[in-house]
C-alpha cells in the first residue's frame, strides 16, 4: 500500500466521529469502559496525526500538503477538500494533544458518561476539520457542527448558571456564523464561475469595496470566537461555568479557531481589504496587549 496517497486527513477527521457513533452500543454500567474507550480512540487518532505529519509533511514546503479532494456537488464545484499547510498543521497537532489531555481530565465525570464522551469525540473530529477543510461551504458546516457539542457540554455538565452561559455562547457564535454563510455565498457566486474552493475564490478579482464589506463581516464572525472586544462577553460566563475538560477545549482549541479563520479567510482570501484594515487591527491588538501587560504588573 502506498502510504503517500493514503487519505490521512480524512481518516484523522472521521475516525473519532465514527468511533463516537459506537458509544451508545457499548455495554457499560458505571462509565469505566466508555472512558477507556474514548481515551484509546483519542490516543490512536493523535498517533495517526503525529505519524502522518512526520512521514508525509515537508516542513520546507509552504504549500498545502496531504491534500485530498473528492467531488460532492460538481455543478457548484462543492468538494470534500482537505489539506494542511504551515498554518493548519500545528493547530491540528495541538487539537489532538489537548483533546487527549481533556479526555484524561474528564475522568471524574460520572453523569451521563456515554453522552459526554460521544460529544468529546465528535468535537475532536469537528475541530480538526475546521483547520483542514479547503472548501468554504464545508468550512461553514463543520464550524457550525462543532459548536453543538460545546453547547451541550456547557449546558449539561457546567456550573449553576450553565444554561445561561451556554445560551449566551450559542447566540453569539450562531449570530456571527450568519456573516460566514453570507460571505461564503457572496464570494462563491461572484464572477463568471461558481465555486466554494478557497484557492479559486482567493484568485477571483473581487472589488475592494465588496472585499471591505466581506472582511468586516468575517471580522465580526471570527472576532466572536477569538474573542475581541466588544464581542468577548460570552467568554467569562462560559469559562466560569465550564468543567476542567471544557476549559481546556475552550482556551486551548476553540479560541484558536477564530484567529486561524481570520488569517485563512481575511488575510489570504481578501488580501486587498486586509492591507486596508491591517494597520487599525494591529493598533487595536497592540493596545490590548499593553493593557494585559499592565494588568500583570499592576493587578489592582
């Protein structure tokens, strides 16, 4: 078997999701079996991630690697298209590492363990898909599907105000996602060809004014997840009510998705608008870092 052509990323994404679907039929009364099952699945998937990048990823090559593309809806150029470059690769590794640690941290969970670990594994595959997919519509779908396990974990296993925190989280993120969908459709149908392929969209000659509108919409959507002021108010509630594994997934992976998407969509696909907005964004973020530093030195 030629491992160079093996569908590594598809396997890495679908393996934990498929494993999650088997959890309901696992005989388990006290949750011990399903805990070990989820941890084993996580470790295997993380091992596959490490092996795939160690053997099939060239660090000197800045282009997309481990690329897979399968036709989905040819009329709209919709594809199951995945790949990894220097931006996505470390985040995929980070996702595998932190999710495995979060599974270990979830050992004390005794309430509905099957549902909990089902959501953990489903979220595992969804988060990796966010960093790997190269199709705008597919990106929107996995972005949305990944939010559902987070909402359920917050609302079922959180603290006293868990429903408030989870509802606030889903309202903010779902509201921001509307801008992703509108932006994806606008870019896909702009011009003579209809396509959701990110590389093809990036090559389209989109006017600056339209780019500015799209950039602003994406900035709102991804700024919620990053999060940036004033779109950050869901975060203290979510962290305040989350359990230890949810903390790890929120801070370690979920917030990285916003920054990743800003670079992937805004900087790479809307380069003219990014050149226009970049100085202001840099000044804004610089001010935030100064405030953070001041708070560390003078916490009172």
